[in-house]
C-alpha cells in the first residue's frame, strides 16, 4: 500500500507524462481487447446451450446448402437427407437426442393480421431441436416432436431478438397466427434472450419451424421427402461413456450401406465410389462452424497484428520510463546512499509501471467497447439481429486485466532495473557534461525494436490493402454503374408454377416503364449475391460421364434483356427473346468457360445438352454464348455456366428430385434494373410498382449492384482497414518514441553540442549529427524488420488476392513511409539542437 501511495503521488506530480502513458497504453490494450472480443465470440465461445461439451455433430465441414450426389473427392459427408437423418437416429442409440437442422437458412414471407408482409430469416429444424440443445422458452413453449409429426398443425418459435426489435415485445405474439408463405402458422413460443441458434451468422434465424412444415410452406419445391437431397446438418448429445471414434466408424458403415440402396449414388459407376464415403464425428459445442471456418484465419491475423501494436506500445512506454528514470537518477542515488535496498527500488518502480498499465487498461476498456461496436458494424453491416454483444464479458474483462498486468511488467522491468543499477556516486556528481552513449543504449535498442515491428505492420497493411484493391477492381464481367437489384419471393406470395408466366410478364412490363429505366431483367439469382445452382451436364452424342469425371456446371434462369441489364455481352449467337416461350423448343445460352469445358475446339451453337441424367442429354439447344462473368465468390475462378429462360418448363421429368429442381429453379429471386438516370425516390417507386402488381409481393431488399458486389469483400475490407489503422498507429507511436529519445539525447548532449559550435561547427553540421544518430537507429530497425516482414507476409499468403507475399511495391512503400516519418521525427529535435547558444550551453553542468 505504501508503494501504491508513493506511485500515485509520483504520477500526480507529472500529469503530462501520466496522461501520455495512459493514453498510449489505452490504445494498445483497447485495440487488443476489441479484437479479442470478436475472436472470443466467434472462435472460442460455446453455443449458449446446456452442457455444450456433450454435443457432437455428424460431419465437420460447413457445406451449404443442398447437394444430391457425392459431396467431394475425399468422401466426407457433412449434409444429409431427411431419410438419412432418420437412418442415423435409428442406428445410433448412443445419442441421448439427435436433431437435424436446415443447412442454408432461408427467407420466408411473414404477415400478421392485416399488416403488411415482411421477410424474416427462418430455419427448419427437427421437433427435438430445442430439447437436444437444452434450450427452454422465454415465453410460451418450444417446439416438440409432436409439432414435427406428419399433418401436425404448423407451429413456429420466434427468436427473442426478433420479438423485441420487430414486434416491440408484444406478449400477444405468443399464440397468434401468422401467415408464412401464405399459410397459417401459430407462434407457440419465444426463445430465450441470447439464444441465436446453432451457428454464428450475420443474420441469425428469426423463426424456427418444424421439418414437417416444410412441404406445406415450400409446396412447389419441397425436398423433405426426397432421399437423394442432402440439406440437413445433424447434431446430437452423446450419452456418458460413449467412445466417439467407435461411433464414427459405426455411422460411416451405416452411411455406406444406405448409399448402396440408392440408385442416384450407384449409377454411372457410382458404386465404386461408395467405399470411401464416410462421416466425421466432431465436437458440436461451438455449433455449425461456418463463420469460424470462413473468418478464422482473418481474425487470428488481426489478433496477431494488434499484439504487435501492443509490443510497440510497450517499447514506447518503456522509453518514456527510461527517460523519466534518468531525470530521477539523483533522487534514486540519494535513496540508495541513505540505505534503500535495490530490490525495494525495483519494486517501487514496478508498482508505478503496473499502476500505469492498469489505469491504461481501464481507459482501454472504453476504447475496446467503442472499437467492438465499430468492428461489428464493419463485420456484419446488414445484420438486423446481431448475435455478438459488444459489452465486455467476464472473459473479456479477464483478458484486459491480464493484458494490463503483463504490459505493466513488460515495459516496467527493464527501466526499473537499469535505473536502480546506476552508480550513486556518479549520479550525485552529475553527468550533464557526459558525452558517453552507454546510458542511452537501451533506449536506442527499443527504437530499433519499434522500427522493425512498425515495418512489419506497414508491409502487412500494404499487402492487404493492395489485395483488397485487386479484388474490388478485378474484371467481374458485368457492369455495376446505375444498376439496382430488387429481391422478391413469388413463392412466399402464393404463386404456383402455372401462374409465374403472367407474373413475370407484368413485372417485366411495369418495371421497364419506370422513369429513367434503360433495361430490366429477371433472374433466378443475380451476380455476386451469394447464390449458386450446380447440376451435372450430359452432352448429346457422348456417353454418360463416369462419377469421377468433372461434369458440373452452374445454372441460372433469366428473362430476355437480363444480359443487357447486368452488362454481360452476348459474343456469339443470340440472347433470349419473347419467342422462347413455354411452347417453343428448350434453349440455353452458355458462357465461355462452359464452351471450353464441354465443347473445346467445337462450335457450340446448335449443339444440345441436358442435365439430371443421360436420357435428357438432348433437352437444350445452345443458341448463344455470353462473356464470362463472376456470379459466385470474388476469389473463385469463373464457373462454367448455362442460362435458361424463366419462361420455359422442362416437362416429362420422371425422377421426383429432378422434377422438384426444375420447378424450384423457375422461381425468380431478383430483378436487375439498369437506369440511365436513377430516380431519387427509387425505394418508394419500387414498392408502389410491386403493390400495383400484387400487394402480397414484398421487398426482401433493394440495393445497388455496386453494394451487392462490395458485400463480398466485408471480411477482406475489415482486415485490410484494421491492418492499415494499426500500421499507422504503430507508425505514430514509433515516431513519437523516436522524437522523444532524440530530444532526450539532445538535452543530454547540450554541453557537447555547444562545445562543437564554439569550436566552429555550423548549424547544418549539428543537424546532420543529430539526424544521423536518429536515422541509424531506424536503419538498423529496417534491416531487422525486412526479413521478419517477408516471413510474416508468407504466413498470410492465403489472405492475399492477386499479389505475392514478396511484393516489392508494398515493401518499398512501407520502407519509404517509415523512413519519412523517422526523418521528420528526427529533424524536429535536430533543428532545435542547431539553435543552441554555445555560451549558454557551456555554462550548463
């Protein structure tokens, strides 16, 4: 307590020094705590469920969203059909409960009473979903197996966040009947606060619906009872004492036995692939780790970068304490001369350091809270119900406290030891006239350390910024200026396939007449919105490909004028026209990559191909070839794609699953609008136009195509911006440190500089003398930092796009920026040294 009282008195007597140190530490600890909040919530935290350690998932990858064949070359099954889920449930009594949930969260139209319909995120789950996770209700009840029985009355559970924000916490919601996809569904309960589902996503479910309700709500495209449609994740709670490895082998065997009974997996040589199919039983306490797998490396990179910022902060504060300790040498010498033990002085100085760090940590929590809110806004810009709390949790508070303690010891131990090891006699005689450099060696070493770390961060920031720029400005094959995308759900408004042609004609006609409209095009999905339909291609005149052959292609269904609307030129043949109707021959337009893959060195125009199976190989005639364009991920290569008209329906398909896919792909999702002049009241205009066509059609969202494309870079933008911010922060801290140590050295060498000037040295000579000393330290830091930066860049290569980790431009920019900052930081005290009056300097002791 005496040490603390003395430390507080010392800090109170030096307010400028105290505030500088606290603010510096607050930035370092605040940045680390904010990043740790995100890392902890996404990568380290278990689901808010009962006993998460006993949860195990059948499967370990986050595949999405539906597939109907072997999943990949390794044979690792992660998605399952409803029939296969039932097989596992019967074959594995080792699970206390085994639940299934939809892999890809959906959007459904929801209307209460006479109000307007709105779109909510939904998830189909088995009736024992909440019981398996150990979740009760906040109000009402949760779903039960009875709700999941065939012909059960449709029920739903609403999330607490949606109930609070979308329905103003109205207690009458429980028991109320809502119309979902135009069907009556009863809200039976509200989930507890903090429960966001079985995975961390930007838009968690607002509604949980039983699997049994899927055929009713998805009447035209239901896949519940299709044994060859894999669309469910499976998670369960193991009984005590069960060996996961043995159960994994058992379930893999059951999977292979079942696959051998399915024609979809055994035909075309598929039987030979069944032996390698397997499942992995993985811990499920953290849920379905889709976001963890996507963003994990980026978050750990940010945590490493913020850790380097803290190291630079520690070095800078240590320099400040060394400089302050030098000024207190006389006081320390007197205390030692009066009998104070060296360990007692070290303890006192360490107490002061740790106290400073703790005060900086408290201020850092404020920085961390604001920083976390900013991070969440950057990481999840379109999330209506964010599942991550920006308030400091116990884990975050513990992290901040531990970080403060370690920081205090780190930057305090060296200054305390050096100051306490001074010679009392020498200090009492005074050293102001000394020109020796030995005393400033630790401070110079810390400057070298700061310069090296600053270079590492600047190189990383430069690489990530260049990577983001390359990604944003790549050739996507489309045009985005003055283009907007409207997303709607005809199925949710009650449209059957027979009614779609009339709806599409009305949409096309009325949206084409909007003020300033150049062209409007309808599509199953628009470019870069995150959707993709993949099917196997069978070419007429060729034998059916083996299951090991690469025969997949992406499908999109579009209206005439769609290619013009998105700026994707037709290179050969023609676009779709109004004559491509339901009664005319089936046609298709393909992209360049499709031609290279399936018709190399051939003229594709007039050739025929099909999907689903070999019997449909002659279904579609290729009438045109469009330029390649990216429709999926920004990092991915262009997929082979074929486009079909929304107006054509391939009839006579005998396989139920194939027929369902054909029907489901007829439902458009987006209208792309190209304006020559964008109306100022576009949102109201679009809503009014939709209401004129059908009041049941609701706007899921309306955004510019630019915004939609840029949404693909949210993670890369977050990492690049924070890396740049941290790089600049370390640059400022290092520059301030260099300025401080150079100023301190100038003050120590005042007598020497005065003597030099008295003996004839001019001012330029003095500036050169001081600048050389400063730049030598930075130069050594650069020599040390360059190889470290190159090693660090190599480690983050998977975060880069179209830029090598040894990019000379990025390295050159970092060196120039750091050298310029160092030159400025050294020049200011050098110029002040050149103004010293020689006579006054020689009188200083």
